[in-house]
C-alpha cells in the first residue's frame, strides 16, 4: 500500500460514496440503476476500441464478475428501497473487508502480516461502528439489514474475482472497459422489457444525474482495479470502504441523517487502521 495506491483508493472511496448517494436519491430505484448501469455500459463500449483486449485467462473472471455484479445491483436496490442510506450503505460496505481477507487468503494465497491484519481489523471496527450508529434509536428493519448484509457478501465475491481477473488480464483499462460493458446490460434490458414504450419518459427527468452517477461508478471501480494490480486484495478492500465515512457525511448533509460523536470515533479508528496498513506495506 504505497502512498500513490492509497491516494487512488481513497479517491475511489469518495467517488463510490457519491454514486451510491445519487442512486439512493433517485426515488425509483430501477430508474436510477438503469441509468447508472446503462451509462457504465455505454462508457465501457466507447472505451473498448481504445484499450487492449484482456488476455484469455481473464475472461472466466469477467463473466463470473458480470453475473455477481447483477446480483449486487439487485441487492443494493433492495437495501436502498427498504432502509435509510446511513444504515444500508455502511452495512453493505462494512461487512465486506473481513470476508475479502478470508477469500483472498484461500484463493489468492495472500495472508496479511501482523500489521496489515491489525490495520484491517481496526478499520473494520471503525466501519462497524458507523453501521451500528446508523441503526441506533430505531427498531431493526430485518429485511433491510438482510439485504444489506447480502450485498456485502456479493461485494466481497466480486472484489476477489475481479482482483484475480484484472491481474490475469494484462491490462487494467481493458478489463474495466469490458467489465462495464458486460455487467451494465442486464438491468437496462430488464427495464426496457418492463416499461415497454415508456422508457424514455421515465428516464428523462433523471438522465443527467444518473449519467453522472455512471461516470463516478466507472471511475471509482477503475481506480480500485488498478490498485488491485499493485497491492494485496484485503488492504485495498478495507481502505476502499472508507467510503462509509464519506457516505455517512453525505447522509448527514443531504438526507438529514445524524452524524454524531460515535461516527467521529469510528472515523478515527479507520484512520488508525489505514496507518497500520501503510506501515505494513
């Protein structure tokens, strides 16, 4: 985790929280995710002629990731529809890094050293604090919590699949372009089938903000994929989820959700965890 890689992943965290906030803000979740996924596919298809074709060994990972991402989008839509942004987003993102750590050890043979493991654990403690603070003072909405946790498992799955895939591809730009093109087709196709002739009328009011979300989504994940070619998967995953702190701030500013002292403490733990991971690198 060099300073350059760290800066790239932190930038990805900010842009990731931004597109998730846009997706949450669009009331009709199918409209929002149609624009974001479809816009991402459009960006991918435009980029394909200008980037190298991924190596043959990357294609099984690309196909698997596209399928997992489809499940991720469906679960994320469900969690945003059922729960508050300040609760659903931290639960979904905060539950992923520890699972990534286990999967990376099994499938990528990346076992973190003592400092890195401590940094991941401390960061996850901070992320969990944000999630729990988002749930205080209200009765648990178990369906929303279940959808958010399932979203976290899908995040862990595609993180490891894409980490292995982008390394096998020989080209991070080529991998991300083809991934965006493949994963972004299913939801717009479903929307076209469901809405029949009313698609344009439904999408037009949110087109600008939705396409902004698509650009942020592609940029965020492109940075993460590049980082995964330079560093181990688990620290990148943990650092990426600092987007939770950004998401909590967005929830407080734009959705009138309280931030509070416990979230400040959680942010401090996250910073300590990042410091430990940097020292480990």
